[in-house]
C-alpha cells in the first residue's frame, strides 16, 4: 500500500468515524424523544391503532422489514465480494473463461479524427471510462492481428489499447514480433513497442457500460467504510425497533388497564 493509499484510507476512516458518531448520536436522540412521547401518552392513539390490528397484519409488516434488511445485506455483501474478485483476478486468465476488468481511462472512449485507420476499417468497438469489459486468454502470438484490442502491462499498470502496427521478426528481434499499440482517443502511438510477454488478454467487444464506477467505489477504502456504516445501521435498526416496541407494549397495557378496553379480541391481546 502506497503512502497515498494510506492517506486515503486514514482520511476515509476519519470521515467514517465522524459519520458513525453523528449517525448514532442522532439515532440516540430520536429514540430518546420517541420513548419520552410514548411514556407521556402523546402516542396513545397511534399505539391503540397499532395494537388493535390483526395478528396477520403485524406479522406481515415484520416479515417485510426482515426481508428488506436481508436483501440489503446480501446485496452489499455480493457487491463487495464481486468488486474484490475483479480486483484480484483482473490479470489472471483461464482457458475459455472471461476475466472482468474495469476501464479507468478514456484513451479508448472515442474515435479521434486524426486516427484515420479507425474510419477506414470501420472500427466501432470503443470502450468508455468505467465500462466493465470481458477479456479473454491471449491467442498464440502468430494469431494476433492488426487492430485487435489487447490488455498489456507497462510500469505495473494494465493498459487496454489497440494494435495499430506489427513488426515481424527481423535482425533486431529475430524471435518475436513487436506490436505498436495506441488508444483510439489518443493522437500518438504508445511510446514503446509492446512484446507478447507483456500482454495479458484480448478484448472481443463485450462490455457493460458504466458499472465500473460502482465497482471501483466498492474497491476503495471509502467503499469499504460505507459498507461498514450500512451494515452497522442495519444491525442497529432491529435493536432500536425492539426497544421502542417494548415501551409501546408497556404503554398499551397501561392504557388497557386505565380505560378498561374490553373490546379487544383474543388475537389482539396476544400481540401485547
């Protein structure tokens, strides 16, 4: 982890801590006010209405709330695992199995007017920033052809560019082909020729637009801390609801005793 990554992590952790304190402070104030209103009788009409519903209605509401909480937890968990999987496997390839990669730059986003080969060959497979693309295992070196889009490594960075030139083996490099790559939205070719050994995969035109922005967020420290905050809120919500419900039950029993509400059915009384 670089110094910049550490800085971002601690910055996000500080923001997360502040937001957590503010959130739980606000929840504490809201719960305290709700309990005070219940105890002093301000919510009596609502409590009577709530507890005189049928058991079936109350159970349905409880099931709905539980389902929503479970769905949210599962969604965030799957999103987090999926984003980590993409980050870990973006340069790992298996035969006949695509590897997912998020495009982080706009070098392939548009057809630059000065790159005439794009128009002459009707090359319309551009890739936008934050697209999620599917890349595949490289074919044999001899099978790579002009205008293929490949993923290659340069300075510990994965680059997705198009092959715009191929130099066949000669006296300078008798045992390999040299590839010139260039982004569709870039004026000049990449500075150095690309060797086959640098290449990681090939792009065959399959992409999902803009999904990568969410994935990159989930991979960042801010995303991790956001997930923790959401999970903490989901865990805290039923605890708070249970506390408030317990206070409502106490108040309802008192209302029944004070007002002699004998019209309640057996099912309604069981709710208390």
